[in-house]
C-alpha cells in the first residue's frame, strides 16, 4: 500500500528552471561588470607604460640632443650617441597590456606613443579605442 502525503515539500521543474534562468541573468551581469573593469584597468596600464617610456625618451633626448629614431635605441646604443649610458634607459621596451608593440613616432621636438588597444587594429571605439600619449 502506497501512502501519499498531501503536504509534500519539493520544487517543480518550472521552479527549478526559473531559478536557473535568474542565476544566469545575475551571473551574466556580474561577468560583464568584471570584464568592463578589466578593460578599463588595461587602458590605465597602457597609459602608465607609455608614461614610463616617455620618461626614458626624455632622458635620452637630454643626453643625446634628440629623440631616437626608434624605441630600440633605449635599450642599446644603436644610434651611437656619445652620451648614451653606460646603462640602458630601459632594459627592455615593454609592450602594451595586450602584448602588442607600441607605435612610436617623433618629429624632432615632440614624440607620440600609441597603443592600438584591445582589438590590435587602428581606430576603434570604446574598449577597442586606440590609446595615445604625446609629449613635447
């Protein structure tokens, strides 16, 4: 003989599915927030890297009289500057937080450093925007 309890406790399939959908929504919101925070942190880190390179470029200009033709000159005396060193201005020129090479240009009196951002392509908006640092 099977006894049936009138007041059985438990969850129906619909209730379980509703809980899973709600948890999925909350987790996707949290995940988006976390990834957006990482994107902003990487952009700030790129600016800090460019500022450090900028300081080294300014020291190079003070010692050698002009900005180098490329960033490699900060780690080795490739342009035969007589006042260079004896230690390099940077042991190794860092990449941006997305592990892309920074784009460097100068016109003799100013220089520009640019990171292509998260997408690694020129242009872009939002989290894929290029990050630029210019010094006079």
